[in-house]
């Protein structure tokens, strides 16, 4: 049977960064969201070591120890207003 992504709630498995200055968000269902850090200057200005100190809360909220910002998975998908709907 063919697997379907429709109606699946995305959950963050882990966060990484690549050499092209992108944040990579790995989801439990196998998808990877890749977004240029230029859209998130607060994260872009962190060192590699500072970026590595991250906590994932409730499978969709991302907290960086060296940042005052609270990020949600939807922020990285261009759906900033959607996180309030969940």
C-alpha cells in the first residue's frame, strides 16, 4: 500500500546546518526542510558551536540556547501564523 503524507502531523526529529548556510530540519516521517539562514538573521549570526545547542520541545518548537527567539516548525515553512492554530 502506498504511504501518504496527507493528514500526518509533522514532528521534528533533529536540526542540522549545511555548508551552504542552510538550516536543515529533519522530520520523523523522513522529510527534510531546508531553509537559507538569511531569513533568520538571529540564527545566522550564531557560531557553529552556539547553533549546536538546541532543544526541540513538543516535536515542533525549536529553542536555541544562545537565542532569545522561539521558533516553530511553521516558521521555517513560511506558515508563521499557522502554529497558533494547532
